[in-house]
C-alpha cells in the first residue's frame, strides 16, 4: 500500500532509489581503476591500498548502518538518505586532497559513513512499496543500478584518470551526487505496514539479538559474506592484475571492466531477481537455489582470467563473471525480507550490511593485497576470490536446507 500520487508510487520510488544507488556505487567503485595512479603518486604498498579499498570504507560503512537502520524503522527514510548523499558526495570529493595513506584513509572512511545510509532505508522502502511476490524483481532492478554505478565508476574513471589525473576524478564523482538530489526531494515514502507498527518500539538490542539468533538468517548471511568477499577482492584487484601482469593499458582495462560491470551486472541482477521470484513460488527458499547455481557458475568464468587464453575469450568471461555474481544477490536479499517482519527490516538489514560489507567487503580486498605482497604474485593472490565464490555456492545450498527445515508448512 503506497501513498496516493505518482511521487509515492512503486515506480517512482524504485526509479529514484536506483539512480541514487548508481551514484553511490560509482563513488565506491572508481577507486580500483585509480589504484595504479594513486600507488605511483603516494608510494603506497598493496597492503595499504587493500586497506583503503576495503577496511577504510567497509568497516565504518557496516557499523554506521546500524544507526541508519534504526532510523529507517523510526523516522523519515527519505531524509536519512538525503543526509547520507550529501555526506558521501563531499567526502568523495575530499579524496582529491589526500597527500598520504592516512588522509586517503580518512576520506574513504567518511565516504563509508555517508553511503551506509542508503541500503537499510532502500530495502525498507522497496519492501513496503512492492508486494512479496514482486520484491525479488524490484530488488533485482535496484541491484542492477549497483552494476550501472560500478560500470560507470570504472568505465569513465579510466579515461578520466588518463586525461585529468586521479585527484580530478574524485572531485568529479563527488559532485555528481548533487545531480540526483532533486528526485530524492520529490519522492514520497510508501506507507508502512499498519499491522506491525508496534514492532518499531521493540528495543534495538532485542531486534538485533533476535536476528542473530535466527539460524535461517545466519545461513543466508554466511553465504553473502563469502560471496561479497570474493567479489570485492576480485573487482578491487583484477584491473590492476590486467595492467601489471597482462600488460593491458589502463584505458583498455577501464573499458573491459566497465562493460563487464555495466552489462553483465545489469542483466545478472534483473535475471537473478526474476528467477528468484519464479523459484520461490515453486518451493520454500527456492530463490537460494538460484543464488547457489549463479555463484557456482562464476568460478570457471573468473578462473579463465588467470590462464593464458586469447583476449576475446578473456573479455567474454570478464563480462559473464559479473553476470553470475550479480544474479546471486537479489535472492539473498529477498530471502531476508521474507523472513523478517516489515517494521524490523531497517535494523535487520543493517545486520545484513555488517556481515556482507563490514566483514566480507573489508576482508576481500585486504586479503588479496596481503597475499600479493607475501607471495609476490597478484595472479596467485587472485585464487582466493575463486575459492570464496565456490564456498559461497556450497553455503547457499546449505542455507536453502536450513530455511526449508525451519519454515512452518
């Protein structure tokens, strides 16, 4: 049930949130393509760059999500996102003035705080705006904007850094956030579920404890943590591997990974969301089977990049790999939304963020950078994401069994 008027209708809510999410992910994913230039300018190690790409952003992102998730359940979700958008845009621009590891770390740290506002509020808004049987598709389309933002972050970032330098790229991407402010100001929130208003008054600690005590959610979150650790570890370091080991120029790498994220990710998110909705109707937790198969398909697709193969095959697999990864995520998100009462979703999705972004996305880039320094081979270090995706597939199969076993008939 939504408010009267097109500004509060499902279509406009989805459009607005997808555009805001596009900017969110462009700001986030521009960093990997800037890594070679930042490394040369600031003389940073791979471990330090892994910290900037992972821990600096992801840990505070995950912790801040608890505050924003609490506010999503009790206040205006639109206003929370407005605050976050301004915060992360300014912080992204501030990265242009970094002069050493700690100043760059600080800029990404504050960016993480601002960007943490979006996900809990967006999940709460979307699951209020759309009925259960259409939530997977809506979440998939929202997830597609993640791919668009990532593709633009990498695809535009490469040519821009080549012509303007990495500092100007941070300034441009930070300023882009202001372009979507008018749509957010126009949007009206869908009405909350009136039957569950009382749940919003439960103590936050009680809600979080209840979520952590639900083995169904823990199984889904284990899957998501493994999957996003592998995905972020790969996307943070694969562009550098193509430049450093395969001797691609930065512009070509930007094009390959921009297309991979943009087209592979958009198609994967939409397909994964629709398939998840379809298989959910056939069987309890059917959408988790989609996540398991999609994750499994990503293993050989990413593995090809570590072999000496012709460039056309390499680029084809580079596009299909993100398709498989993005296809897995809508099913995980819709499964969480199906388990959790509507008025607790903001805070519970903050726990979701903590596991996936606070743990998974923080460890993935760091682990690959650390292994690269220890082994002296970025190619060898990139075997870690392949193992992570395989484990995520097995975990999704396990999660499906847990959900089915503990869901009343």
